[in-house]
C-alpha cells in the first residue's frame, strides 16, 4: 500500500466495522476515517486506541452516514484531512433498520418513515457515499468499495422483510457501480456473511435468547460455531490484495455454509 492511504468505514464504532478498522490499519497500513452516530462512545474510543497503537492515523467522524447530507459532510471532512485520491478502501457497515410486518394492521406494521430510514441506511447510502467520494476525487487508484450483507435474501426470517429488501437493493447497486467504476480501475463488491456477535446484537437480545441463537448457529454451521467479526475483518483485508483484483460486482459468500443444513434441520431436528 502507498503511504497515506485511507480506509473509510461507515459504522466503525463497534461490531464488524470496528474490527475491520483495526485489522486494515494493522495488516494493511491504512489510516482510518470512521463514521458513527455516537451510540457506542466507549467502543469508539477503544477503536481509536487500537488503531493508534498500530501507528496509523484515525479520525472518528460523528454524523448520520445514512443520508445524502451526511455523506457530503463526511466526504468534505475526509478531503480536508486526507486530500484527494487517498481512499483505498470504502466499507459500508451501517446497521440501522426497522423490523416488522408489511400488512399486519397492528402495532408491528411498518410505517413509511421506517421504510425510508431503513433503505437510506442499509442501501441508498452506498450510492450517496460513492457519489460524494467520486465528486471530490477521493478514490485512490484501484480503490475497493465493499458492501456487507447477510443470507436473509436466500432464507427468509419473519419480521425482517424490510432488511431483506434493502439488502437486495444494495446488491443491485453494487453490480451497477462495478460497471460504472470498473473502467477506472476500481472494484465494487458485496461480502455476505452470517450472524456475528456484536454489541448491537447483545442490545437487542436477552442473554437467554443469545444462548439459543448460538446453539442454533452451532447446529446450522458446518464448523459448529458462529463466525466472528475478526474473521470477517481478516477477509476484508485480504480483498485489498492484488491477487483478488478480478473480483468485481461479486457477492462473495463468506457464510461458511450457514444455510446448507436448513432443510435437514427442519425435517430431522436434533434430538
């Protein structure tokens, strides 16, 4: 990597985004521009300390990365700090979504505002940031733009229809951006992986529910356990290598075979 190249991580304060920020600084020597909303301040400070310990620079920008205005403001701040053609890696790791049903007629029926906010955060913002980075000439030669997704588009889970739809949109955005940015030498891909343990997950689920979740994943995954954020982060760092330069417009399956046994588990449940 060239000196002074940066990784832009949306959702860098905790979970997968935080792990990616630390790993690309340590293993690839990238400076880090992390964007977060300020929800996990202690974790954000920990990320700053870990990246700084690698000798790389880090700037944690607080703002709503899921809006066009937030993308423009973040890109302006990045340009002032890093300068043009400095972004080697852009990772979209935003997780801000509503769960519920489309036509229940009850309290769990999704509201148009929830639909708009979820699509902005989980899908549209990928475009907003790509536009902002290109408009300011921030992409370094052979930059990598990476979205993150999950297996919900192939095996549906109740109450997550809005998340599934936004991830499907994100996949289409990745494909089209791969075509548009490919001639300039950039690569745009989507990384699909299963459930990982994050602060957000622990906030949503009770300890009992988390235990059931881990048990279910130990039965689903051929490896007999859940994936970790560190494993995802290490793979993202690998995607920066010249060896994988031919990946473009791809949805890369990093689920570890998570959905292979679903039918078997339904027809032949353990015990």
